[in-house]
DNA sequence: GATTTAAACGGACAATTGTCCGGTAAAGTT
DNA sequence: AACTTTACCGGACAATTGTCCGTTTAAATC
């Protein structure tokens, strides 16, 4: 009774699927390409595709895997380089990176998010390493900010989660299109809003 | 050349659809009921249904119409009654009402939101009266809070929009299930987080 | 009330998503 | 190397979503 490792052909198929999907998405965009089309183009059965990926959102999540690691590395580097800057500055840096990522991978991110029902674990963004990374890094920074004398302690994980939600691609693009803000303006507004925690002025 | 008003049978069908959908949703839940099933049960054609509602999310949005007006009235009443309380208190009240609404109408709201692509106007939550109502009320309250001496003015519409996004049902239920918070704990955390704008303590 | 107009109808059709199950072949066992 | 096990394969099938188009009929005009 030993653990069977993944079959060689299964691994090849996974790579084939990712390559095929990438090519099709590049050529036609994300939304117009169907799962059937991906399977057919890759020359594999429908079920083989669905066995790997529960739905297109799940596939997109995996396609973002490399990019997300790249992004996490960039951010870690940024945080390392600016470790002596005030927390608000570092939080702002994360915001900037995140917004840039949305701009660059909008199609994939939206396709991913729009398929997420609440129940199913598989392909749920909130269970991805990227979500945890963002939440944990932000949570740490928020802790630094709030270490002081607040009589009402803020739950920093909760706050980080809220910040991530408020920077959802859907909401982001609504802001951009509806109000006509530029990318830089939105970044600025986010930075001001979130770093209000760090440099608050007494109101009223 | 005059404007033709809506045909009588069209109106009847609209009401029939809403009633049928309500009954089916009550019996089986929202997600398992298909558009085909709704049309068939109502005794109308597929196209007749789709002509009214672009997709199930659009239908859900309309089903929330009455409830949303009720909710808006409740909140207006609340704001009226507590107009002399500090803005943070009033913002907190809105949060409470919103969370209660999510709890009560979760299925419909999630079905609605999960169908929203960015482009199509029809059935987009961000174009609904409810969104505008929440954004505008919150924006007003935030203005009161921030009227003071901030050298970096916060865009209150932007802030209100962000708050709405951070209270999205998907994010809310993730918090609730994953971290095991009770409804009241989440309300409290939201209140603290958002009203941090109003009673901030200097950090660092 | 007959005629015209076009909004509305609905069933059939096309496309996409998601599942089943008999068969295949790779990994472990002797 | 032959055998056993079982993860994996893939095409066919079922369900759901979304659209087309010839026909009907309510409403405006005469």
C-alpha cells in the first residue's frame, strides 16, 4: 500500500492544457473561448479537461499561478527594499502593484472571479496563495500602524480582507469607466483611503 | 408618430414571471432553478423570459426591487431619527442594515452578483438605485466626518464605493465561514473599520 | 370597426457547460 | 516479464443557457 504519484501523461496533459488555453486566450480573448474549444484544440477529451479544472475560473486561476508568484516576489522585494519606510508607504506600494496586476491580467482575473460560487473550494480565490499572501502582508503592515493606543483594536486580518475586497477588479473597472479616473488617480485614492489608518487627522 | 406604451400582455407576463420565479425559488432555492424551468412553469416561451431579463442575475435584481425600496426606506427612517447622532453612529447603522439584508437575501444577492460581467449595463448592480442610494448616503456621512482639516482630501464617493465593495456578499460569507465570526462580530468589525475615519487615533 | 404598425410571442435551434461509463495504460507487485 | 490495480482517458450524453425567426396580436391611426 503505497502512494501512487501522478501519472506521466496526466502531467503532460496539464501542461498541454495550459499552453493551449494560453494560445487561444491570446488569439481570441478569454471570454469567447469555451472549455469545449480548449479540449478540442488540445486534442483531449472533455472530461480530461474538467477533471483538472472544475470550470474556466479554475483554469484561469492556474494560469495566473506563475504571474502571481512573480508578483509576490516583486512585492517581497519592494517590502525588503523599503523596510525602513513608514508602513503607509509600504501599504501604498502593495496597492500600486495590485492595481498594475489588475490592469495587466484583467481578463483572466475577471473570468476567474465571476465563476466563484461560495461553496466549492476548488478554484476559490479566497483559498489561493495569492489571497493569503496579500492578506498576511497587509495585515502585518496594518499591525505596525495600529500598534499604538487605540482603545478599540482593529482586527487586522479583517481589515486586510476588506481592503482586498474593495480592490476587486469589478469594482475597480466600474470606478475607472464610470467616473473616468486614470489609473494613477485610482491608485492615489486607494492609498489615501487605506493609509488614512496611518496618518489620521482628528475629525469633528 | 407617438410613443407606444408597454403592451398589456407584456406587463402581465412580467408579473407572472416574478410570481413564478418567487414560488420556484421558495420551493427549491435560487441556484437549482433554471431559466427554462421558470419559463415552462409560467407557461411562456423561452425568448419571452429572456427578452425581459438578460439572465438570472437580472431577474434576481428585479426580485430584490421591492425589498431594496423597503430597505432604503428603513435606512432613511433610521438616518432621520438619529440625525443628531455623530456621523460614525449613522454610518454604523447603515452597515448594520446592509449586513442584515445580506443575511436575509443572500441567495438572491449572490445569484445576482455572480452573473455580472463588466460590460453589459442591463442587470449591473452598480447601475441599480440601491447602489446609488448606499453610495450617496455614505458619501454624505463621510463628508461630514472629513470636513475638518485633512490636507489630503478623501474622495468620499470613492470611499463609499470602496466600502460597498468590501461588504460584498462573497467576501462577507468567506469571513463568516472561514474565520467563524458571528454576524454581530462582523458588524462590529465593519463599524470599527469604517468609523476609524471618524475617530482616528494618531498612529506611529 | 377596418387597417396599419411594430412590439411581443414561443417553439425550435445552436452553443456551452458539466457528467457518465466502458475501456486503456501506466505504476506498483510478484 | 506477466499480472494486478486503479488512476486516467475520451467520446457520447444530459442539462442549461442564450438566440432566431415566422407568426400573433395589442395599440395607434384612419
